[in-house]
């Protein structure tokens, strides 16, 4: 398996390129519109055919690269079940599996940041946590269809129940971290350690964060698969 | 072995944390002064004792975190042979090995960006290339003790002769890439592909880059191991 973590500095978004080397087929998770040329060139150089673009959720801070990549490569755009997108080629339910040769991706419904959100477990060794769980943090829950109680349940019941050694690859990082583990986050994530569900809800409801810069542009564009 | 890639956004510098998990001992390669608190906290959380801070070279674009980390942890500061630093605890010669339990680091002299520079081969699987080789790029050669012909020889004779599957972890990246391989760089690095030594020298001598923002501050500070 080939696994590459790619970063968009403007939105601090991680995109993941995952491929079966022998099959020469790849998928991208959470591609960013402004990085499509970079990602497409990398696929070319690695002689990989892009089969799927997966979204963890409908983003509010960047426009997905899926629409453009679909037009360039003919890949399929896949989103979590119930995502408010009518242009997707497929929807993944909780625990549904997408296989690409030796790459096995299992969707784990993890709503709360938005009401449709999936984490993707890769070969049972690493989990792409999108905006549900960050390294020592978590996604915000105060706009779109966010709900802090739902996020608390997703993280504690769906992610923190994975084996401790499962690697955590987040959808964003703002401090230069690239990877963590479930064990580490259970022990050290300050959003969850020492807070019960009610305390977490109160904390998240009082963050008073400004709206993401691109929100008014990104959400409608992403509901159209990034076709702006 | 534990391996963590950490990023400093201001200088686009990658720092590497490498540790023997059972021994609970770690080393850092190219720590950044402004990220010392982050790195120290991570070492604490992972219950790792910092034994060494290694520099690939004397940096001109950021101040090393080694001095501060040495004061905080008692670790040893290690630099490549002939680095113009009189405060280092140790110097690594070409092909010299530093071992930390199951972590075996082999220094590969790769001058050219500066006249003392080492890449570090980790367990013969990954190479930390510092500012000698970037993903689809290379370090500049137009200040301090840089020399383009020497860099060409280092990259083509010392790095491109490693097995193709060796992972390349650079000292910087400016486009959101995190890792590559020797095979990929031999095939696609635009600085080297299709250029012989003389063409490379001419190309590098005509880049006309501005000085790094922190150069006048960083070089003298790094010659004092970051003790500013």
C-alpha cells in the first residue's frame, strides 16, 4: 500500500492519497480545489489511476477538489450517507467497506461536526478522522449541522473504542503535527480528558469562534461536489 | 520504532522525532526554536527521554531548538563533521553511526547547500535529506558556504545511489508534500533530471533568490547551538 499525507497550507487541510501499488489504483480523501494540479501531477508521476475521491464530510473551510478531479480523471465522488449532496456517485453507510486491491477502507459514521460525517479506517491500522477528532483537539460544532453531544458520542464510542495503537490521521492540523494514535488521544486530548458529555457540550458551546473565512463560498460549492 | 514528522509553518521546516519505544529514548533532527514547547510536551506525553538533537547543517532560515532543549533535558547536541560550531557535544563523520536501541542512524556527508551537511539514513529505510534534497527540489547553494557542483555530487553520488524504495523525508517543503522516495526523485526531481553537473551549476547560479528573512539572526545563533 502507498500512503501519502498532503497538506494545504491556506486551510491547514490534510489530503490523503492511498493506493494499491500493484493494481496502480488510488483514492484521495478530502482533496482541496487549489491543490488539484499538485495531486494530479503526483498521481501521474506515480502512474496511478484515480478511482475514488472520498469526503469525510461537507467542508466549510475549503472547496473540495473532487469535482475538478472527477472531470479530469473520471473518478467517482463518494460521500458519507445522508450528506446533503445530490451530485455524488456513491454514499457510504456506517461500517460499509470500500476496497481497492489491498486497500480496505471502512466508513465509521462520526457525526457531530456536521450531521453526516465519516471517519475512514484504513486496513484496520490507521483512521482518517476528518473533523471529528484532531490531534489534541476536535472539530467545532457551532455551525452547519453541528452538535456537540453527537460529536462526543462519535469520538468516545466510535473512535476511542478502536485499538490504542491505531494511527490517527486528522483532517486538519494547526500546530505542525502529522499523526497521533488512539491511545495518545484518549490519554491526552484536552477536549475530552476530564470532561463528561455535559461538560463537553458546555465547553464546545462557549468557544465563540469566528466563522471560517470561506464558509459562505465553500458550503454551497461542496454541496455541488466542488463544481463552482 | 516511533517516527513523527513535525512541521514549523513559519519556516516550512520539518523536524523529526525518532524513538525506540521500548527503551523510551528519543532523538530529534532539526528542532526549531519556536516549536520547543510543542516538541517537549510531545516527548513528555510519549514518556520519552530526549537523548540527542541532531542538526543536518547550520541553518540560515530558522534558529535551532537544540540549545533550549539541551538546557531543558540534558540531551546532547550533535552536528555534522566540520560544522562551524564550537558548542556541539559531538560531530558525526561520513558513514558514522549513532544508535539508540533499535534506531540506527547513519550520517551521510552531503555538502553543497553548506560545506558541512549530513543526511541521516534511518534503519536503512528512510533518509532525512535536510537541505540537500527536497521533494522535487533541492536546497539553494548561493550563500554561506554553498557550492552547486558539490551539491550535485552529494545528491547524485550519495543519495541517488541509495535503493529506490528508500523513503525521502526532507528538511523543508513548501508545497504540502511530506514524503517521497529515492526512485521518485531520481525520476522526477526537476532540478536534476536532464541536467548534467555543469548545467546544474549554471541553473543554480542563476536562481537569484532573496536572502532568507532570518539569515542575519539565524546563522550566528545556530553557530552558538541556538543559545541566543
